[in-house]
């Protein structure tokens, strides 16, 4: 079995507070060049802004121009799917619309797993989740101009403890959906291996080198099992999550 690849990056890239002395972006790099600089450091990027607004066709075109064929994007699913329709059948039209906007990225193999982040007050509902996953598009065949050869992958972040159950884990595994290992100051990550790729979000306020080394060991184990591993770091906009990402890369990821 061939080992999976590592995709280490940050959640978001266009924060003004990340620019300046001892920050991520040098002072002489303007916002229009942030993406280009980012790609010299990392090969993956999680885009949180799509929770509020789907990307424009022009934005998608620019992202393709500014990244290499080895780069991957992960996008947070629009709030109409997770927070407004809350995975009800009507949410699927919003999923399909988003896939339509992301199709150009899929065609050039720049699309990583899509993040489905549920709200904290969304308690366990197996019927709702099961129905949603059963109808979730797994390729771009139903998108105008698309094809079934272009696959769509997903990972779900549960933010209510009621979901943390082996039966839910089995459901995701049966549907080939990833369980996001979301690590925060309030909640330790659930390390449940359910999807064809692994997805982790390291979002505590601080990480020691010991803690990051342990995470790196965990990620290596997933890779050795043949899974691609996506890891995105961030706490607050004025934090320095690139320090953690750089350390993980130094660990050989």
C-alpha cells in the first residue's frame, strides 16, 4: 500500500493582522499578493469564507492561476446547508450550487475534502444525518458541465457531544465520509478514522512541541494506512498558527 500524502496549511489566508514584522506576510507584500506568497509556504488552504458566501467564478479562476497542480483547497460548506436548512432535504440544492462553483477546481485536481461544520446546538439526529449523506453528491456528474469522473469528498465536524457515538462513526464509515478531528480549548479532538482521507483542525490557543509531535505521529499512522491527511491550523485572527504548521512540516509531514 502506498502511503497517503500530507496537506498541511492554515484556515484562511487574507488576514491583515498576519502582515508585518515577525508575522506571516512580510510588510512589503500587499493583500493582492498574499495568495502567491502563501503557496510558497504550504500546499493546502482551508477557505472559511464560503460559509457566508459562495465563491464567484472569477475568484475560482484566480485561485487556479495562483496555485500549482500540487495545491489543494478545502471549503467550508455554506451556512444554508448546515445552519439554516440543517441537513434537511432542501439543503441539497445549496450543496449542488456550491459544487457548480467549485467545478473548475475539481477539473484541475485542486479540490480537497469539503468541510461540513454543524452548529453547536445541532444535537444527534441519525435519521436526518443518514438521509442527508445518502443523497449527498459524490461526484460532479449532476453539475452543468461536470462529469462523474470528478469526485467530491466530504468531512463532517460535529460540535455537540451527543454525536460522539460508535453508531454515528459506523454511519460515516459506511458512507465514506470523514470525521473531522477538531481540537479546541474547550473540546478535545475526536480521532475517528471514517473516511477515505483524514481531516484535522488544530485550533487551540497554544500547542507545545510535545503536543504537536504527538499529533505528527498520529498523522503518520494515518498516512501509512494509505490515507491522504489534511491538517489546518488556526486559533484567532491575531494568532500565529503558521508556527504550528511549520513545526509539523519539520516533523517530516
